[in-house]
C-alpha cells in the first residue's frame, strides 16, 4: 500500500470534495481517499500492485480536477 497527497485545483466546495471521494471509490485498487476543500488537497491510499499513480491522476482529471505537481508522501 502507498499513500500520497496531492494539491488540486478545482476543489472549491464540499460537493466537489464528496465527488472526488466517490469517483475514486470506483477505481479498483484505491483503498481510501480523504479530500479537503479548504486547503484543496486529497490524500489517497492505494494498492500500487493494482492501480498506478498515473491512473489515479487520470481519474482525477476526468473529474475536472487539476493535479498540481507538488505531490507529497502522506
């Protein structure tokens, strides 16, 4: 398992916060996600043997969030 934290653009309210969690929940291999619209971040725990970071970022972008490059290990 791996946990990462991303800064996002486009997460401005609780609705988008909930949408990100729901959307990632459908991605096989994502174990948990916790979004915070106040600081525009999302922390994601996933099984890197099932899903890649690239796939997670692509899913976030499908939901119209922009992942800012400064990723942190959470």
